[in-house]
C-alpha cells in the first residue's frame, strides 16, 4: 500500500496528515462507516457517490479496473477520501494506466473528491503531493462530468503545470434539472405554458379512457423483488430492449440493479414506481432515495 505523510499546515486537523491508498475490497469496506459522513460534508454531493451505490456498482462492473482510493487521516480520524480507480488503456500500441473516478465511465454523475469545505484547499494540496509522489502508478488522469466551478479543476491544472503534463478541459453538454423544493408539482406546473398544461390533461384523459389508472409503489424489503420482476418484464416490451438502450445494453445491469435495490431497501430507500392502466403495466421507473432526493436510474 503506497503511503506518504504530507504536512497539513492546519492546526485544526493536526499535522501531519497520513495519506494512504486503499486497493482491496476488504480495506474499502472498512471505510463504510465514514464514507457517507464525508460525502454529506462535501458541497454538491449526490447519492451516486454513496458507499452503497458505488460498492454495488463495483461488484457488477469492476472487470479489470483496480481500486485506488486515496484516504486522508488526521491522527485516527478520516477527514477526506478521493474515490479513484485505475484502468489500463492501449493507445497507439502502448499500455497506459488511467486514473478515474470510481464508477466511470457509465454511471457516475457530477463526481468529485469527498473533501469537506473547511479543509478543501489543504486536502487538494495534499492530494496533488500524493499523486506526484506516486507518479509511477499512473500515466493519465481522466475525470469526467465534474461540476462547473469544482475547485478540483483548478487543482488538476496546477498538478499538470507542476509535472509538465498536457492539460485539457473539455466543456460537456448542459444538464438541465428541476428543483421542486420550493414548489409542489401543481404549483410548478401552473408556471408552465397553457399549451403544455393542455397536452398533459389530454394525455391523462386518453389514459383514463383505456381504464383505471394507478401508480404502484414498491419500496419495502418484502416487495422490492416483485417490483423489479415487473420492471424487467415491462423493459422487454419497451423500444429500448431491441435498441440496446438502458438496461438491455449490458446484461450486468440486472445484477447491479437487483443488488442496489436490495441494499437501499434495507434503509427504506429503494423505489420502483409502475404506472398501470386496467392493471396492465405501461411505464415504470426504478431508483433510490438518498437524503430526500430520488435518483431515477432507469425509465421504461
């Protein structure tokens, strides 16, 4: 296990920080009790970097990826985590070790390092020193979907300058979202155009003409398996199945979602919503709830 002690320069944390890399699943499991604590202390965090989500993802998709999770401790307290993985890539006939976020490239959205704001600059500085110390372990750093303004971006630019490496920042597509915390759905829809509201009402009437419309919610440990089976059957009738879009793109997704839903069902966080007309399923979504935020992972 690579290890280096970096000067913290921060009395509140107690110098020096101990910086290690976690490279085995057993060691990673040892971080479980602190992982989500540090995640929740990170600005702009999402449940897609929670321990349960990433550990379920790793169990299904790790393949030839290798864990390289960098941890930062002040005395015995874990104060920061950089959740990385290493992937081998061939470029022009040569092999390169690429450092990425855990979960790249398929399923992680708006990832970042799990660093509390109070110690962010210190931890970023120590992370750079650690990456320089163990430069022989990686050739390329490739971090996708960082949020605009994430301080990690400037920190990586500084790292590239210090090492004389090429640095490229590529703008990604805009990701629109709706924040309904200040609105009910009804009050929000009231701000939309008259045409949109008319189309929604027309669609609701057309469904109702086919029979009673119901929304079934599966969330308990006892019924989440039944809900997932209903979801799987509906997915096979969707256009996505033949187009190899979503879950049908990779058979491993069924295992991943089953394990993920089981994990979150234990904390009442699993959700499968199925819309039926005359008791016939016509649409569904599956996902999980983390800190009052629902993360929809698949829609059919």
